[in-house]
C-alpha cells in the first residue's frame, strides 16, 4: 500500500510539472510513423495528430489533417486540432454530476458547462511516450498520461494511454485505454482530428460525401446539452443513412452554422466493432471508413473555425475540415438511460477506432 501511495505521489508531481502554464516549446516533441504510402506525425502535447499523408487517385501524396502553423499554437489552442480529448470529451451540463451519492462540481469552460474535459483537460498537457516503434510491419507509438484526483474536478486518479498504429494497407488504428486507480470516475476519451480528404489546404469540405450509420441523434437544448431524448434522422437534414454531400442541406442549420450533433450508431447485434461512417472526396478519389466500439459519433463541420493560420501557409475558414469523433453520448453522466461512461477501480476503459483509407468510390457512392 505504501508503494502504491509513493507511486501516486510521484505521478502527481510529474503531472504538476506538465501543467499548462509550464509547457515550453522545447518540451513539445514530434514523432513520425510511416508504412508504405501512408505517413503519420504526432506530438506528445495532447497526444495529438499533426498530419496524415495519403495518396490520391493519381498517386499524388497529400496531407488530410488540419494543423496549426506552429507547435506553440497548440499550447493555447481552442479548436482541439487532432487532439486527444478527456477526461470526458464533449459537454457535461452545468459542469456537475452526482456519482455514488457524491456531488462533483467541475471546471466550467463553455458558459456554465464543461467542454472537452475543462480548461486544460488532456489536450493542453504533455503526455509521456511509453513506447515508440518507428519502423517494422506495424509502426506504432503509445502515449501515457496520469490525471490526479480532483483534476478539473473529476474524482479519482486515472491512468490513460493512447496508441497510434499503422497496419495493413493504408490503415490506422487509435486505441485509447484508461484505468481508474482508486475511485469511480466518468471517462470518455476522443480523438478530435479535422479531416479534409481533398487535402488540408484544398478549401472546404462541403462537396465531400458522407454516410453515417446512425438512424437517431441525441436531441439537445440551445446550449448543445442533451435533453435525454432521441430523434429519428430520416427525412431531416441530419439524414446521412445514404451518402449525401456535407453542403447539400447545411443551410437549413443556420442556428449552429452547420453540423454539431451526436449520432447513436446503429450497429449489428452481437458485434463489438461497428462501422460508424464513410467519407468520400470525389475530386481526390480518397475515401475513409471509420469503425469503432463506441456507441456514438459526433459529426462536426468546423463551424467556428475562422481565420486560423495553418501549416504550409493555409488559412482555415469555416468548414475547412470535418470531425467524426467516435465517443460515448454527451452528458452521459447525467443521463442514466445513456450507455454508462463510469469506470470503477479495477476496470479498464477501452475505446477502439479503426480507419481504412482507399482511392476508390465506396459502395453506394458516386
């Protein structure tokens, strides 16, 4: 017991050394993975994806991930470009919840609500590199982060890992795990990459075709907090059960400037991994399929990205990229009927994301 206590004390001191205010540019490191025609760059700041380079239908390589102009821009970033988001991604209404009879008040960073884990969360901290295999048949890197009891108001010590792996032919896996060390706590880790399959600097994604395998969305109030009710998407602007271009009905969503909604993934009974979405860019020929074990996927069209200076001289505007964040449902901790996000001591949280890239139109796309 004493040994465990000393380890936690050490981790707590290490975590405090990685605090947001103390991050220096020289502490931020970049790591690359390459397999065949696909190459990935990530950083220890927020266990963040910086770039993903893929061939188009003509074999020309292009970067399909939005990225800030410089690494220092990530320290105070608000768009979460490519970041690992936690301890609980998306929104928690009123920045509070009750668990096992104890009421917890969190750090509010979006009005009265908590967004993406709080002011610092898991995005604006340095993660430790646990394992890095740059070459070989399956290049991969694993980042680790210790979140102490009371971090942003959340209960208990939590140890989280994120592993990026290139495998097969043009495939990427992101595996997120977390262990609650001494108290029950909610966990919902998410990758917040902004995708533009035409290339990060090719303009907006309104022409890209999207299919989402979710027939229901979680209804929200004016602050984007779930009401606990669901709505069928059929016949609405949210209906992507068959492929549609992003921009075909986006003007009907003027209140939110675009899509920012959680879909309940339909899934197949008995299957742990289900297809969440497909994206196809006809001009480049690039296609992306996303598979996951998560119950939901947040579709966000970069509605509030404006005049953001990106890499290679790009300046990103609204709809420069789209996010498909596989996840637990937003505000699950305040909705007992939603799939639970609670991880108890001795249990392990696991979130799997599998991305398959190709240069041909998927079935049903044109």
